[in-house]
C-alpha cells in the first residue's frame, strides 16, 4: 500500500517527443529522465497553471485579497458585475496586472541598459581599461541622436570634436535618460514624425525611463487608478520608454563598446559543445560579461592552461540572449534556447555555466549538483540560495581579471568530469549579426547602401511584407513548434522575417538562418530577392534589447519612401509565438504603440476581462495605429499577420503589383514546363 502511494506520488514524466520538435532536445530530455533528473518539461506535467491567474483576473495587490474573479459559466450575460473586495472590476484588475507585466519587462530591459551605460561611462572617464570604444562611427551617430555636438568651431573653421570629449558627454547625456527631472526621452524624435505626433496627442511621451515604471507601481497600488483605459495609457508610456529608451540605449551603447554586428557564420544547438574541450556555457543577457570572457578565452596563457589539464582547448557557447550577443559580434556558437539550459548541463560536458541576469532557471543549480558543473553567478542583483553555486561578482573596473578567474575555475574543473558524457550530435549552420546598418549595406551595396531596394521589392510585390517574430519558449507549448511553423509559413508567403531572442535561436537550430534556406522554404518572390542579394529569408537581428533594431529598421523603411509616412502604414506585423516573460509583454506593447499589429501565441493574459481585451485588440489601433491580437494555432497565427500585411498593401495601393509579380512567376513556370 505504502509502495502504491509512493508510486502515485511519483513525478509524471514528460513525453520527450511531445515536448519539443528538436531532436537534440528530445534526446536530452530522455537522458535526464534516465538519470532521474527532472527538467522543466517534467515539472510542467506535474504542475498545471492557475486558470484564473492565466486570464489576468486574480488580484493580490492588497492583503484583503487575493480576489479572484472567474468568468461565469457561459460567459458574461448583460452587465459584468464581478468585483473584488475594494470594488475593483475585472477590467481594472486585468489592466493593473497587464501593466505591471509591462513594468517588469521594461525594468528588466532598462536596468540592463543602465548597466551598459555604467560601463560606457567608466570607459569614457578612463576608469575602466579592459573595455574600449570599438565603433566610433556609431558613437558619433548616437551622440547626434542625443543632441551631443560632434563638431566644434575653431577660428571660424568647423572641425571634428575630440572623440574622448564626445564619448564623455554622450555618456552623461545617455545616463540622464533614466532619471532626468524634466523634458522627454531624446530618442522619441528618432521615430517617424507622424508617430511622434500620435504619441504627443495621446499624452504618452515618456518623461524618463525610471519614472514611467515607478508610476505603474503607484497607479496599480490599491485605490489609485481605476480606469482601464488610463491604466493602459501608462502601460504604453512605460513600454515606449523601454523600446525607444532603455532597450535602444542598451543596443546602441553595446554597439559602441563592443562593435556593431555584421553578418557572420556560426552554428546552433547543443551539438556545438565539444567533449574534448573545456566547455563554458554563458547564459543570461548582458554582453558586458560575455565580451570579457571571450577576450580571456583567446588568451594563449588560458588556452595553454586548458591544454595542461588534458583538454584540446576552450569551447565557449551561449544560451538565451547572451548567445545572441556573442553570436552577432563574434560568431560564438549558440548552445540553445531558454528551455535548453538544463540540458546543456545534462550533457555532462559543461565544466562551468556562467550566468548574469534574466531567464535563468533556479533549477540549473540543482541540475549542476548532479554533475561536476560549476554554476557561477556574476551579478550583484542575481544570486541563488543554493550553496553549491559560486558567486564571482563581475566589476567593470577589473573585468578581465574576473573573466580569467571564472575561466580558470572552469578549466580546473575539466578533470573532475565523470566518464559518461552525452552531447547530442545536432547542430546547424547559421548566419547571425544583421542590424539596421548591415541590412542597409546588404540591400544597397557599399556605394548606394539604403533601404530603397527593400522598399522597391515590397512595392513591386516580390516581398509581400515584413514580420518581426521574436520572443521566448514556453514549457506549456511544444518547444520551437510555434516558432518554426509561423516563420516557415511567413517566408513561404513571401514575408521577410526579422528575428530576435529565442525565436532567432530556434530559427538557427532549424536551418532557417542561411541564404540557402531561401530556395527551400520561401515563396518565389522572396526566394528571388534572397538569392540575388545573398541573404537568408530570416534575418537574425540580435537579443531581446535588440528589438529596438527592428523599430529603427522600420523607421528606415518609412524614410526610404513609397510606403506611407508612419510605421503603421507599412505592410508589417509582429509576433511572439511562444512568449512567457514580462519582457515579451513590454516588447509587444511598444511594438503596438509604434504602429505594429502584434500577435501573441500560447495564451493572452487578459482573456478574463473581455472589455479590456477588446480595448487592447481593437481600440488601441485608433490611438497608435497598431493593436494586439492572440492566436494559438501557428498557421492561423501566420495568416492573421499575412491578412494584415495584405490590408496595408491594399491601403497603399500596391496590392495589384503583387498580383502581377505572381502572374509573371506562374507564366515563367508554365514556359519552363
Ligand atoms: Fe482585492 Fe482590491 Fe485588494 Fe485587489 S486591491 S486584492 S481587488 S481588495
Ligand atoms: S532570452 S526573454 S526567454 S526571448 Fe532574452 Fe529568450 Fe524570452 Fe529570455
């Protein structure tokens, strides 16, 4: 009987095939189960999410709650009378919860940006000697966008200003964006004028980055803002402060310090780990850490030290957005997505996993305890309670020293490996490192670099439209299934895709980030463009903060002309197929506020408050030109985006051009036959 009870209580195991579409992942889930180690998929089998919480209608903003407001069976008939103890309606509760998610996401991106700004300021002040300014062209461009003079008049002659002076002033001006007492964010003026005017009219221009986040926490406290529209307005303002503020500054300052990405080849998936090398997996978000580890790993002294321990060398690989940062600037291979972090350790070949901030499972510490892996936390705001973890605080003033210390721990640990190692063989070639600058160069060439070629091909119909497909994985959906199905459906229908975050990693693992994939997966128009120009149909533009690159690329398309005068006029749409983080909500909200129709997969966190949801899905369009939507089915999801793109083509009067292009192609095919 006791045995039976024990068996009843035993953890249900996830089905590896149903958990992921990726073979390496399936294999490693099975391996974990064989070793008796639980992974996120097993835990998802055993703990179901709370339906009321999922729908956004549980409030715990005061100790009279939690107040749960389930939808009545059969839906709402007549007036919605649901209310919490204080009288908060379902709309108020859902709106408060929603914008608190925006606050969480905007805070995460913007605090990341602040850390980079601190390093940049230390470099500009010559207080840090391990980092340097790598891209002075970008420094000048950013300085100009922040209103910092890049020239100076001497004796009536205009001369270039000293680069050190520009850096110092840019650092001070950038830093002030987080907390200046008056004015508005300086980067708002980088948006198309029509969009800026919309923000002005709607009263959502952010004053500074931190203030908008603080104000969300204030407004959502019990008894403050009780109008879902007014709450949503503040959500928009904080999200704009993320996309056109904290995230954009993070991207720009990272490019200045570490170099603006350019396309380079690499590989993706767990198969990039090497059994005979010291494997260091770097996981998290801030390239401040990973950049220095890359420098340390190239040090001959370190390589020799690794060899002295019996390894053939040092193999760095990345996880989550750190992977994207290292890929786009150095071609460092990508070990996996958000959901694969435990699996990298389960290979038995991970000598150290080095983490900083965001998207790190606390359970990696438990998994590491089952192996020889050292789990090293490095950020003062992100530590773990498990005593088995090592904490080595990373400081920009002695960054290289810290990086070498971390690497030495990994190398020393190489000889502690157990003999049984299982690294899946799967890995795929990928090209990463696209950005506003490199897209311009690739489409226009050195002498006539511009977005006109892209616009021309949109106008003539070869490219039907542009999609930004981004975001996380979620253990409640089959790993990478939604990501890949949606992206494939889009490119099949001639929609070019810009990708970031874990969607980008999923696309890399599935072989969609190579120019060759165009002839296999694309519709005839997009395939022709990709083959002519030599680009993949899915352009990897970076990490989560680099969604700001998508905003600026869209702005460049508007500027190039012929496709309206605002981002909302473009045949474009956004998507987060497998989202899970608060950052995804903030990103979605700034896409919407910038005029983009944005569809989320898996679930939507306001479904228990239909009136508020209707506001997000329909009413917001009148204010900003963009709106939210939700669709769990990947093919329907992609077709909602395509329908929106076609609607915009029609409004621009370019729908007929596409029909002609398709007819030409059919004619050509008929002739060939
Ligand atoms: Fe309940 Fe109102 Fe308190 Fe929320 S704020 S927990 S709805 S009483
Ligand atoms: S890492 S936020 S799981 S994309 Fe930026 Fe991936 Fe989502 Fe984290």
